[in-house]
């Protein structure tokens, strides 16, 4: 009887176990295929990372060279501008000194004219007084 039950269980479960075994074999095949594809993707990612890293290094180097060039040009421009401004300032200072000298001359002339006018008035006053005395 045990043999009969065992045989009945075997007949009922064995086809299912065979189906499960076949499914597992297919799944293992798919997993192996997916694993292979993941490996390929990983290799592609590594290659892309290497390419990207090389490109970043190239861009960084180019950018650094450009920054150095712009910095050099700016320093030259600042130096030239500073020299030109110093030259202009010196020219303006010289012109202001010249104007100050001219203003001093004008002031001296004005003071002399005022002195002349005051002396002339005094002379006229003295002439008038002398004229009154002689009458």
C-alpha cells in the first residue's frame, strides 16, 4: 500500500517537478544571459567613463590654458591702462600748474591795476588840492 501511495504521489508530483525543473533551467539560462548582458553594459560604462574622464581632462586643460591667456591679456591691459592714466594725470597736473601760474600773473596784473587806479585817484586829489591852493 505504501508503494501504491508512493507511486500515486510520484505520478502526481513528478510531472509538476519536471515542469518546475524545466522552468528553472529556462530561468537559469535567462539569468545567465542577463548576467552576460549586464557584464557587457558594465564594460561599456567603464569605457564611457574612461572616455569621459579623458575628455574632461582635455577640456580642463584647454580651459586652464584659456584662463591663463585671458589673465595675461588682462594684466597687459591693466598695465597699459595704468600707464596711460599716469601719463594723462601728469599732463593734467602740468596743465593745472600752468593755469595756476597764469592765474598768479593775472592776479598780479589786477593788483597793479588797482594800485595804479588808487594812485591815480590820489594824484588827481592832490592836483585838485594844489589847484585850490593856487587860486
